[in-house]
C-alpha cells in the first residue's frame, strides 16, 4: 500500500474528507475502474472513440482519475476516456506531444511552476514572454498538458490539492489579443474543454493580473464554454497584488508579485523534466 500512495498527514485527511478516499479500499476501487475500462465500448457514431488506445492503466495512473472524480467509478471512467479522446480529437492542434517539441515555451519563462506547498500547485503564465507571431497554434496548450501531466506524475499531493493558474497579462497587446481570439483552440473552447472534461486534476482558480480592457475580446469567446463552476473560479485582480495574496500568501509567490520567492524565471517549467526526456 505504501508503494501505491505516499499521502500522509493533512493531505491524506483532505483526501479522505473531500475526495472520499479510503486507504483500505484504494486497490479495490482501482480494480473496479480498470475492469470498467476493459469492458468499455466506444459510442457507435463517435469517430474519435472508435480507435482509442488506452496506453496507461497502472494503479498510480488510474488513481489520479478517481481522485479527480471523488472516487466515483462511473465518472472516473468517463474522464479517463475523455483524457485519451481529447488527444485524438485535437491531434491536429497539439501536434507532436513531446517535451522537445515544446521546449521553447517550457524554457522561455512564459510558463513557470512554483514549488510544492500545502495547497494547490501554482502555475504562472506570463504572456509577454510569448512571440505570438511565431507560436504554432496549440503550442501553449500542448505545453500546459505536458506540465500538468508531469506534475501529477511527480507530485502526488497535487492530485489532492489541485492547481491554481495565475495569468499575468501585462504586456498583452491588442494585436496579440486579436491573434489569440482567431485561434481554433480559443474559438472552439479547446482549453476550456481540457480543464472541465478531459484532464484528471482539480482546477481551484484562474487568477488574471494586469488585464487590459481588450482582454474581453478573448474572454467573450470562451465564456459560453465555461460551466458555472469554472466561471466562478475566474478572478480579475488587475494590479492589486493584495487581493492575489488573499488567495496565495506572499511566501508562495515570486518577488515580481509581491512575494518572497526568488525571481519567477527561476521556476521555468522546463526544470520539471529530466535532461534528455522526450
């Protein structure tokens, strides 16, 4: 049992209380989910389900889906199928799913992952670091997928505490907003679909900083795709870091955001991946 899960202390108590996780029944419920996966049949008229390959069915991998859906096997099965279906459905946007294919965004300081803490893992997106004229559609989406997957692999507590995304929109030009608004991944709500229906994580908040008035060009497009639960988790802070600190204490934030951690560039997402990993 110890090799399956390392949760202890307050995090284990949180998993038991909020996610209905019973350490004595973990393996039993995982086995139920695996049986459901093996018995699953694709929807007849769904082209994306017809040839799905479920590459991973090991205990630890399945456990993250159960935690994401509070140990409800039926809902966990649906999420598991959607996880693979999403990659099939949007393969033309995502392209090659490898670290090397996204290394530019992962190492450029625009996508940073702050250190683990007793709470949701903090991801910072800094749009002024992106060259929107040269970013291939889906590059940022692919980078986020790689990062989220990697964190869940190496930080089991993130499966319980979830993620908080801080998006720093300083330097976000009107031209960049128009460019993003025209992307298929935005127009079709692809990122929203990932967060709401296709990834085994708990997204606890999306916090926007220094948002210009024309950010509404993008938000107006994605808003119809947002379910109320996720819509309620969007918070606009402008340049008021005090309001951000009410959600994420300064000791868990970089100095650029009124925190006590070192400069945000120190936490570039590429550092999550071992050298040479594809």
